[in-house]
C-alpha cells in the first residue's frame, strides 16, 4: 500500500523542464529517500506534493485518492529554507502554526508541551526565535513540522544545522515517527544518512527518475560482480587463478584484492592454505557511489 | 476563511503588542492635545490676563489728547514732557508716543513710537486705530456729523454665508471650516494609506526573506495569507484611529477645563451674538462652532470611514504585490513610484485646485477615479450637498470594484512573487505572472 503515488508528473518553467513524467510510489510506513543533485527537480516535486504549485501534467494520489486541499492537514513539511517569525515567541509561534493546521488551541498546547519536553526545550517557551541558537531554532522548526501528527512528513535536509548529538536525536525521532505509523519522505544530500535510515529511495536526475527501490536494491543494481579479499600470506596476487584483478593494495602486511571472477564465483581460492583471510565480501556500491555514478552527466 | 481569521489575528496582535505601537498610540493624542492646549492657553491668556501696557503720550499738537480712547489692555498717560531717558529708568512705562507740534487733522504726520521692546502686530494696529479714530471723528465733526451718529458708525460687518437648498431652506456655510475639515480628513487618509500600506509591504518582504512563506503557503493559500495580512494591519490602523479619537477627545475636554475655556464663556459668547445691537468680532468663534455642527457630520464620518478603509484596502493590496515581487526593501523603489505618485498627486491637487473649486469638473473626476478618490473625496465632502450624492455613490461603487480588482491582481502577483527568489523582476515579468495558471 502506498501513501503517495506520483503518476507521470511534469512541471515546465519558461526556460527549463523541472519534472518530466516522473512516476514513483512512496510505500506506507517507511522512510523514503528523495535524492538527486541540485536542480534535479526535488524542490519542484515537494512543492507539488505540498500543493504550493500544481503539476502541468500527471497526478498525485494520496492514500489512493487524488491529492486535494483536504490532505494538507495530514502532511507535515520541513522546508529546506527554514523560516520562523523572528520576533514571535516560541510558544506563540507553535500555537499559530498548529491552528493553521486545524488543531484547536487546547489540543495544540498539550502536544506542544510534550514535544518541548522531548527536546528539553520547555524553558524556551517565552523566548523569541531570534534569541535562540541555530540548533534550537531547527528543533522548533521540526516541532512545527510534526506537531499536528501528520501521516505523511516531508523533510528537506532535516540534519543541517545540527551537531552530531542532535543529529542523532532527530534521526531517532524520525524513526520513532515511522514506527508510530507515519510515512516520511526525506530529501538530503548526505548519503551516509540515507544508508542509515532510509528504507526506500528514488533518485532524480535532470527531471527524470534514474533509480528507485529499496536502498539495497538500488545499491545492488549497480554492483558489477566485484569482490574484495583481504589476507595475510606469502601468496602473490598473480598466483591466483580464475580471477581478474582490478586493484591490488598492500598495507601493513595485508593484501587487499579487488577482482571479478572470470567465470562464476569460485570460493575454492578461499581454501588456499598459504593465506589467512581477514575479509572476503562482494563489493556493493555505497549510496554515495550510486549517486555519483547515476548523476554523472557523462553517464548519459 | 478560518485561516484568514487566524492570520489576521496574528498580524493584529503581533503589532498592537509592540512597544512602538503602544507608545505612538498614546503619545500622539498627548502631543495633539498639548499643541492645542498651548494655542488656547496663549490666546486666552493674552486676552484675559495680559498686563496692561502703559504708554506715555506727549501730544505737542493737542489734536489727540482730549479725545484719545485707549483700547483694552492699553493705558494712555498724557504728559507734557517725557524723555527717552525717563522711559529707560521708569519701570512702569512701556512706551512713549510723541506727536509733533505741527500735526494737524488735515496734515497728518507720522507719530513717533519709542519703546525698549518691539511692538506686537496686534498692539500696533490697535494703537494706530485709536489714533486714527480720533482724526476721523474730528474730521466727521467738522463736516457736521454729531457724536451719536459717529458712535453708531462703529460697526464691524461680518459676512455670514448661507447655502441655499433646492427646497428653499437655507443653511449657514463656512468656507474655513469646510476647507479645514476636508483637508484634515484627506490628510488622515493619505497618512494612513502610506503608513499602513508600507507596513503591509514590509510584512510581506519579512515573510519572504525569512523564507517562512514556504512553510505557510504549504498550509494556506497565498491569497489567504495576503488577505490576512492586509486585514490584520487594517484592524491595527482602526484600533489606533479609535484610540486617538477617544483619547484626544477626553484630553481636549480636560485641557479645555484647565485653561478656562468652559461652558460659561460659551454662554457669554452666545449672549453677545444674540444681541444684534452689539458688534463683536468674537461672533466668529460661536459661528464657527454652529457652522461645524450644521455640517452633515454623520454622512461625512460615514463616507470618511468607507474611504479610510477602502483607500487602504485598494492601495494595501498593491503594496502587498510589490512586497512579494522583490527580495528586499531596497528593491522596492521602482515599483513604489507608480503607487506613491497618484497619492502625492491627489493630495497636491486636492489641497490646491480642488479646494478652490470643490465641485468643479477636475474635482469630480478625481473623486471618482480610485487612485485619487480617497483623498479628493474628503476635501470635497464638506462642500457637497444632496445634489452631489450621486457622485458619492458612484465613487463608492467604483472604489468597491477597484478594491476587488486590485486584490485579484495583487493576489496573482503575490502568489507567484512570494516563491520567486534572486530574480530582478521587471514590469513585463509582473504582467506575465497575472496569467500564470498556478
């Protein structure tokens, strides 16, 4: 079951195409990575899902129904360009946004207090936004995004401005939200975070989808049967048979070989008595490598 | 609609809670009252409690000395001889008027006035009149006019105007009051449109530069955000206006009592004016009050309120559109001009040409065209009678349509503009935005 289905969505601007018949599904209850280089069309797509702009072609389904204004209250949005009223107090600001999202004031107060406690921020209530540090402001912005208990949450670069401790806090919160049933769309350039928390991803490049699936699927799709073997021993690399060595690195008495099998994988070589193996694995490209490979312009 | 209410509330309360708002709202009536109080105090003080001026008159010609009548607050002291040295040493003498020996009624010469302080215009003319009266009376006597006849000539003629209506009834009319009231109301509207229109623009720019707008328009329609802001700031203006009127009224009443312009004085004035035998310049003051009350005040206030709000809504929407099209306040110049020019034009022409001919063709057109009508209509209003009502209705209709038009146009520009960053926008670009689908 999908929470969001993007169906052949296109968006044209005067001088360029932002999205060109983009289609993909965001499964329910997952953390979904929306990836792509700058200008790939991510922000355009996010704005369309948020109904800030409308698509020129195609449609978007929310829980199987065409997306309408009624769905706005079920969506939480953390824009990449953060913004809060600088002269308003934390509390007034949170109440204001909660009311705009349709919460009544008493329910809003309860939820806001819970979130402020969770982020150890209850003492900031009466402070103006401009008096807070950047990290604190980011936490308030995160609360604004999730306090109305949305079933679909869009987070655009949620980790910027956070130190490692708070990055972890936010990661944990994102996973909590997913575990409580929310679906999360995460747009980020930090591929290590994608590997750490995303279940599914879609990779956009130049207005088109270039890869989609689970993180493992996408990574696997780019693997080229390369294996890595690290060992100690007298055996020279050239003495192996049936493999095609791509790289041979000597370090601290360890030898690491990157190779492909000439035929099918033959683990006989692992039984060679002349070597002590410390690591043997199939090389699967990291998301970073997937990203670089698929968005490299020379690759088209 | 609910969202517009929430946004209006935020715009309103975040502004009226500001210290600068509270300060300005409370201080302005104090300043107005203080200003008003000082004027009254000075004028009342001058007539009631000014010290008598003691003026020595050395009349070597003998023309004046027996017939000179001193005006109020001035005492003429006849002396045979008096020198400037005496004047300098004498504390109680303020001035010395010397009349040359060869002065005759038929050959008037200049009289010498010597004093250590300069003469006020008011006193100068009063002293001159006292001397002139003597000469004139003497001439009249020579011509055979008796004293009683001369006294009866002492009359001031006041031109009291009446406006005649079609049904034949008359109503007194006073150009000074009409002009003053019209200009005051026009200036208030002009001031309000500028002050609060710019606030709308600044508010939009703040949201845009803060990038908060992306978050808000993911929840509400840009149009709702714009309207909430325009309405919220309008309420701030109305609040301020109401507090100003109420506070100024209370303070003025208090000041009136303190400086002694109480009802007793007014009664006295009324008695004086009811007695046609006595000519009194103060008749003007009472006439002033009654002429003011004779104006159709309810109509004027109603039309004022409409154009106060209407003018602001019309211009406020345009200010919002400008704010959305630029990245910072410094970029607003080129778009401000077409909005500020008609406003400045309307006040400049209204305060010169329209005041001179309030029911002329130019005045009529300017009070119908929405860019100038809020200001021009106010200047015209006290001069308009029932026969001009159709112009007021027409102007109100045009204004209403223009407000909707301006809001529709501004909404379209706003919708595209608020999400457009880092782009120098031209008029051509703005025109294109009007036709964007979404």
